[in-house]
C-alpha cells in the first residue's frame, strides 16, 4: 500500500470550486477565496507556494462535519 495524494489533491481555486460547487466560474472561485481567507478560514486548505490547495478527502470530512451543525 502506498501513501499518495494522486487523485486527492486539488490545486488552485478553480479546481477547488469545481469540486465543491460543481463549477469553476469566477464567482465560485471568489467564494473559495472568501471561505479560505484569514478572517474566515472556514474551508480546509493549505498553500503550495502561492497556490491554494486542498485535499478532496479533507473537504469531504469537513462537509460531513457541517451536516450536524445548525
């Protein structure tokens, strides 16, 4: 068994928006930037250099955790 991020890694706001919102339109990319801003920090993410990045599995877990909150 190998530990690899291949297939789990999203790089860039467009890829993250496509995964979370189903579209990479600029308005959804802006929403990703808003949710990852220092003031909000709602969407789990990290940076690779200057690029925004996230793991599909981490986002999925985060969404599942949000389902119980109201």
